C-alpha cells in the first residue's frame, strides 16, 4: 500500500498519538496520591506534600477522613480540610 501525500500527514499523526497512548505514565503522576489500606483513605495534593514534609505517618498517623470543604466557625470562610 502506498500512501498518497495527502493522507501521509494524517496517518503519521494517528500513529504518533497511538504510540503516546502506549507510553507509561511518568513517575511523578504515580506519586500524586497515597492510599492506606489500613483505613481505606487517601491523601493527595497539598495535604500529601505537607504530610510528607512534616514527618508523615509517625507524626500524623493514618488519614481517617476524606478531604472535604468545611465552613470555619471563626470567619465563615470555606476551607478544604482532612483529618489525620
């Protein structure tokens, strides 16, 4: 089969996109969340960064809740919270 010059760019683009879909995810994406089978809870994002930088499991223990938005009784603002 010979590709015509009109079809060749589309074919190469499709082949390239297919090859990218087969590539493994970068390691950083795998570390975006940490789950604990002991509680069935996960931490991610800024919570995970803070948790790891400040001592992790020995300091904070296992997460016991999901991240959720709560209203502060002090200022009435909404904040993302998660209990260790």
